[in-house]
């Protein structure tokens, strides 16, 4: 049995068993990435799809994902590889989906091969990449050696020592700031707002960061919450202590009912644009999504 140190859960994992996220396992008394190199998705995407709108716009990036997640968002759009029953069976090696092992060396070479199609590097995305940060780290080092870029698309639910290991090798991140109340993070998502905020504060000191907030009716959709959240973003500082938050892009996205959350209608388009206009009072770059 050993304690996992990746996120706030600090799972105490018995030998041979997996943690809450479905991606980490205890082997020989040590917690490691059980999903290391086991990919469920591989696609060449526009960088804007991450979404990153102010990092090398117009380029393509090789997007990869594994399985598992340390949150439990009831509206998850990648539930089949994140935290559904199928995803958990996959972690036990019993699922109908069979992840394909791809070594860091092979993935870095593949990214390099796609240069002639406009590829700039690798984006770790689809499931939560931080629960398998060792694979991200090993691959990102090789991608940098090839002169390409690394992108992390994450929920930001990880301890700062994990982030600090990755930061020298990550060029850009899109981080979900899913809402701005502890109630929403803890009761609806099974997460920690404090951990995400601390993660963002550190990340913006070292690399390009864009933030995404999915607006869910009845959960995180009030004017007051958006005003409080954008005020916090606007005050973020760089490594020298200068305030840079105003220039951090924010993507405000429309919710559609799916997975376990089908009890409400999609977010009204007019409301998304109202929140976008409000956010633009404090931030320079605000983008509507899914409209």
C-alpha cells in the first residue's frame, strides 16, 4: 500500500490496485502511472481546438489521450475514457476498448513526421493528462529535443510539485477553471477550487496559459460569479511580480446536456454573450465557445 501524491485526494492505494482516477496504480509499494503510454486517442488537430487562440494560431498539433480522470464532472464529453464504467474497466484491463501502447520515443518521432502537415508538436489532452504526468514528462523532453512544442490541456487538479516537474518542458496550457465557488467544485465536480487556483497562479508565471469555463445553467452561470472570477484572473502576476492577468485569454463555453447531466437545457446563447461582454470589462481576450 502507498499514498499517491498527485492531487488533493492522496489516495491510499493497496498493492496491485488502482486509485480513484483510474490511472494510477500501486506496484511494489510505489504509486506509478498505470496508464503510462496506453493511448486511447491520437489526432492531428488545429491548435484552436484545444482551445488555444493566442498560441501559434493557424498551426496544427498532434493530440493524444489515455484514460482516467481525478474529477467527476457529470457532463463529461470524454466519459468513455475518463470516468465511466467503461473507463474503469479499461483501467483493470477488462474493458472493450483496448489502449495501444505508444512509447515516448515513438510519439515524439510521430510528431516530427507530421511537420510537413503543419504540426508544431504534441498536446496532451482528452482525458486528464496529469494523472499520468510521468509519460507527459518523458515524451515532452523528447519533443523539445526535436525542436517542437508541448501543450497541456488540463483540469489543473494537481499538487504543485507535479506542475514544477513539468513546467520546464511545457510551452502552453489550457486550464479549466470550471467555476468560482467551492460548492460547485466540491459537490458537483468532486474537486478542489483552491488546488486549481494555486495551479493556475503558478502556471501563468512560467508559460502561456489560456483558461476555459463551461457555463452550466443553475451551477456557475451568474453575473456575480463571473464578475468575481474575472476579477481574480485580472490580478494574476508573472514571475517578476507584474500583473498580467488582463492579457490571459478566457474561453466561455456553452453547455449541452450529456452523460449524467441531461436534466437541463443547453446554455442560452444570449447568456453566453452577456457573460463574454462582462468578462471583457476586465480581460482583453475573451472568446465565446460552442455557440
